[in-house]
């Protein structure tokens, strides 16, 4: 009874999580700074990149029910974690109760539940997020901790069904190469790296890298050492070394949980460019996310007077945007020597490359730090010469607000090929969007129903944001009467492209109506199951508003 009561409390708490906090966070300086920071290492080798990471990402009260996830590592769903800037997920996959499940259990599946979420449903959620237009330039690492009892080919089949075209595959039994970049992955038309493999079958070896994060919890030594007991400075700077925390009661009672990741520890890790720091209990406006910012100073860039388009490093080591016509010395970097130097000359920003090569030779280029450790090395070089502010080769001159280093690699993302692909729309209650009575006349109500895959449950979202019904391709999901109030009915109607038929994808894999973007496609009283009608409701990010293409 105690376990059931605790589970019920967790489920209730999950429903009270305010999804609007995520939208508020996405409008914050921390989120913007982390977004800018994420593009800095786009062309760097993986071993020099950083991937914000959650530990046991799937074990969340967002999926809680009376039988599962009663001891969660998280309060937010996978897609909410991604919306907050996480770019490395951990999924524990067990073959149990006749299916592949996302389970927080032991090697022998003790602790798993028949009510645990299906592995494939988690993949659908992540794949839906990756395919959103605004996310096509994101690279994601998924660490698969597998307990599949040899069912490798079943796991690969699920991966291929949901995201096969997005996976950057090894092709054969191979460890994860540290010399490829996120740009290389994107230019191949892919977005996902899968790790945690063991070459257990040919298909598994061809899909999942035989690699696990080098991990050394409780033994991290901050700057200037920037090492762990196991891994020296050079290894840390060129590999995705991990530390993580574990907040579960299971770990506390039966294990030896690692040290918690505090804001102080996160700041130390960012300064040393520790590649993977695993958070539990991630929340909106989490101080640890703010501590992960090593680049921009507070509330920068701000484009003061609409005339600040070039970046400088201040005396405190943080970035500021400034007028490009100011005179500053220049930050210069030699890739050959992995060394920073600062020019004696002061000049306007556009002359940086000239003075770097004039003073230090062709091996030195006008540059900007790509990670926290390189930023610290530049600060040291600057201090040795008594400088406070130096120019960085980093600007938004090409496009206001889009900051890019001068050597950022070109990336070509796959375009929309216009192919019509009919798929189910499944919510996190496990129900699919369906036409009442399989009717197709104007005004027929749209509701949720157990997923069966008949034409009445198949939909296609076109490039304009209209969602067509396979049963009647010239008809679209429509907000009745162009209403924007809570409870407005969702029906099928002739496609006309009006704002009450244009759906925008927002946080939590929600669908927002274009003329009232605070309102989301929702199910009225979804708990009651089949036949509950679709309606418009204020966005809350709950299970009835989280939709995955299936």
C-alpha cells in the first residue's frame, strides 16, 4: 500500500508540473546563451564538444502511473528535457513482460513493471522532436543501456522504424570516433548517435556504436588540473568523459550514489570542458544549467544601440557584444600547437586575421574559444600580456542574432522532399487521433481512440502546417468556427488554409493553433479513454497534449 500511495502522489505531482515554465525558460538569458554556446563547437571533434545530458532520462514522473516510475530521476518528459537544451539522453532498455521496455531495474529485470513504457514509444517521442523544422540542425547522443536478453535485432527494428533515417550508423562493429564533428553528422543527413552497443549481433553492431562514456564519478579535479583519477588532462580534453548523479531512493538505499551535481560542480566541469555531465531532477531555471554557461556574460549579447555585432572576451573571461569599429587586440589560435596568443596591435574587428598572421605567422588564425577550457587558456594568455578585453572571431554580422565563429563549417540540412507519409498521431495516454465513426463529412468530430491504424487514424502534416486526413485528403483538422477559446471543438473540414487550420509545433511535441499559440490540441477528460473528444485548451504539456507521429 505504501508503494501505491507513493506512486499515486508522484503521478499527481507530475500532472501539476507547469509546462509554461519551459516556455518561460526558453525565453531566458540562460537558454539563449546555451543555444549560442552549442553552435560554437559545431565543427569541433566530438572529443572536444559538450553534450548537456540527463541520467536515466526516461525515468520520469511525466510517465508515472500506479505501476511505473514511482522512484523517478526526473519530473519532465524526454521531449521537455530536449526543449530545455539537453542533447544526450540515457535509455535503459529491458526485454521483459514480452516486450522491450524502458525500465529502471536490475540486470535480471527486478524492478521492471508490465506498466513501464515501451521502448518504441520513447523513440517515437524523440523522433517526432528531431523532425520538427526548428530541430533539424540538432545532434543528439542516445546512450542505450541494454538488458535485452539477446533481442538485439528486435531493438534495431524498433530503432529503424522510428528513426532509421536519422541515425549516424557505424556500419560495422566500431567504437565511437572522436574525430568526427556534429557538422559531419548533419551534413550526412543524420542527427543521432547511438552508443552502448556490444556488437551482440550484426544488425546491432551496424547501428549502435560499441562505446560507453568513460566515467569517473566522485574523482573530478577542477581547474587547473581538469582531470579525474582515471583520466588525465589530455584524455579529458579529447574524449567525452562523464560524471553523473543519481537521486533515486533505489540508489540511496541499495547502492552507493555518486556525488550530487551542484551548480558549483557544474561550473567547474564547464571550465574544464568535461564533455558529459549527467543531471537528475532537471527543472526549468535550474541553476546548474546557468552554471554550464562559460561563454556569454549575464544578459549578453544585447546589441546595445543596435550596433553591437562583434564579440570580445572581457577581463572576467566572459563574452560581450561590442561595436565592430572599436579598437582591441586580437585572440589568435594555433591548432598545430594548441596554443593561444594575443596581438600587440589594437585595431577594428575586421582586421583580426591580418594582425594574427602578421605577428605570429601563418599557423595562427583569428579565433574564438570553442569550449570552456580553451576559453580559460585564452584568458591566461591575455592576462600574461596585461590585457583585459580582446576581439574574438565571433559575430552576427551575417544575420542579426545568429552568432557564428569565423571558421564555422557550412551545414546543409535535408529539405522537405514533399513526400506524403500517412501516420498515426498518438498521445502519451496511448490513444490515437481518430475520426468519429470513421465519417468524413464536414464537421465530424475528432476524438481519441485505441490505436488501430485504419485510414480514420492516419494523418499528414503539409509544409503549410495543415493536417490532412487520409480518409479524405482534401479535408483537414479544423478548430470549429475559428474559435480560440478553451474547449473549442476540433473537427474535420474542407482544407482552406485559414489560421484555424494551421498548426504550429511547440514545446512538448504540442500542436498550437496559429491564431492563438497559447492554445494546444488536447483531449477532453482523456482519462476516460476511447471516444473522448479533441478540443482546444491552454497549453499545459500534459500527456493529452504530447503528440508523437507513429
